[in-house]
């Protein structure tokens, strides 16, 4: 059983919902990524989604694009991200970590080399935005062989065939993108999410996490009424942007605290 699967089982037993924050590795500075990860855990996060900077992030809105640009200017690449995970693991052996990124850096390293390095570093799951499940069976199987969960995205426009394919290929949890568009969009239709999640549950026993457009405690609470996890990214990046780098950890913790409280209420 992976750390992600174990965490969701423990949460289900405690009747709690998972809080999954996203940060971009290397933003606002590479020296702050591990302290930020620790701060996320201290604020009540259950799983950390760590973005791998990439020059052409097609699924990301302007906020996360800016965070990636800041990281890339410091020369942060996939190898650096794995070293950050290794550093985090020196003080935390239990919090699941999911890398989110794109195929190009992985393929540049080599899929086998990446999966072995990710396993050694302590990565638990990977979301490769431009790896559709229909086209990456070999990668997904190899990831599972390394005890790394391949996690796939589903959207409001996903066909029944795509849902079935994700249910078959994926593990860890199913990531439902709650709106049409890129990360950071604000037109979240909570009633539409509530209608679609039962359809996903009919196709899979995987926990369902919902992301894109969740911006505050109230939207997180309402999503958690039907989902197993809420994923928050752009708003966290905005909190980092709104202050100086030395305020990043404290600002993010202060932002997440009421969201954790809302999920537990």
C-alpha cells in the first residue's frame, strides 16, 4: 500500500477530508521550498502536491505560470525538485508527496531513471498533465511497480470512456478538475461538481479529489461535502506573491488554517 492510499484510508476511518495544497518547487526561492512543505504539514495538510517547473505549462493559469517562471529563473529543474523531496523526507517520513508536471522533463531524464530517482527521494505519486491514460500504460505500470501512484485528471468534458480508462490505469486518487479552463479560474460551479462526483464514484473505488477554482474555506467546505479531498493551488501561490519571501511560510499557514478548520467542522 502506498503512502497516499494509507493516508486516505486513515482519513476515511476518522471521517475526515484530505487537504491537498499545491506549491511550485523553487518558488519564491529554492531555499524556501522545504520550509514551505513543512509549513503546509503544520497547517494541517494531508498530502502535498509539488509542482515541477516547466517552460510551457499548458494546463496552468497565469498565477502558477508566474511561479514556474520564478523557479526557472533560478535554474530549478526536475533533479533539484527530487533533491528537495529528499531533504523534506529527512524530517517527515509520513506525509505523501505528489509531483505534478509535464512529460518533457521526465522524458529528458528517462522514464526508468526518473521513477527510480523519485522512489529513492520519497515521492508517492505523480501527475503528468500531458500523459493521457490511453497512451501511457507502460509508464503507469512502471510507476506502480515502484510504489508510485500514477494520478490522472478528469474534467467536466471527460467522456465515459475516459473515466473508465482513468479508473483502470490510475491509483492513489482520482483528480477531478472542477471547471473548464486552466488553474486559477474563478468560475467554480459547486452544484455541477456535486452532480458529477457520483458518476465518478460509480466508475471507481479510488478517492476523489477536486481542484481548480477552490479559493477559500467556504468553497473548500462545500466541495468536501461530496469529494474526499480538496486541492488548492493558485490561491496559495497568490499568498506567496503578496508578501516578501521571508513571509511566505507564515502567510501560507495563516491562509490554510481556516480551510483546515472548515473541512473538520
